[in-house]
C-alpha cells in the first residue's frame, strides 16, 4: 500500500571516529526530509535531432535535506548542531535509511548547511533547524528479506506501577 513519509527511518552515526557506530534516529522535531538525486545531466544536440537535444544522466549524488524545529536534548540534533562551526573532516559521518519495505541504504556522508537556529525572528516561533546530508560516493543498498517482514504486529497493553517491571510479548 501507500507508505506515509514518517515510516522511512533515518539514522545518523553520532560516533563516526569510534570503534563502532552509534546509530540514533533522525526524527525528533523534523517536519520534512527530502531526498534528491542531485543529478548531473549531459544535454547534447545532434544533427539527426533536427535541433532537438538528447539528455543523459552522467552522474549524481544522493542528498537529503531536512528541516523542522530545534529539539534540544535530542542526540541526533545535538550532534548535528555541535558541528555548525566545524569544517572539513569533522563534518563527515554515516547515514542509514530504512525504507518502509525494509530496504536499507547506508553510506558515508558530509553534513552541510547546518542551521541550528538562533534568536532571530518572531518571539513566539519555535527555533528552526535545518541541515543537508551529502552522500560521499555511492551508498550501499541492501534489499529487504521480504519473507521476514510481518504482515501485522499485535501487542497487548500492559499496566506497570512505578519502579516495577513487566514482561511483554508481541506477535
């Protein structure tokens, strides 16, 4: 069926120089995430085209533009905002996108055009937060194992008193 945009899971590695990756979800405060092919097109006119041109896509770069409101305390936003005044290799990390059907795209990125808000604007407006993620080279694509995806998930509501624990099961 038709997937809603929020069913795409975007995760950023907030420890790119660590021994292992620390994936955190890019979601809190974000109202829009837009992927783009940033394609390079060769447009050539040939004599047999009678004045009309032909186009070939000769390259591209997957980019992600994100915007919304600054949510202080969110690990993904705090990490990105901490790089607003950093340049060069400090802006490099990894991004993972899981599509609603389970396909996964992962790759090295450079964070660009970070705007973590400020004090300009309407006093009652939420602080704006925007950034771009530019993939460096071709990301990897891992097709979903469609035989492993559930048709539905059912969970039973559980009530737990403060400080206590309870087991839950999903089917």
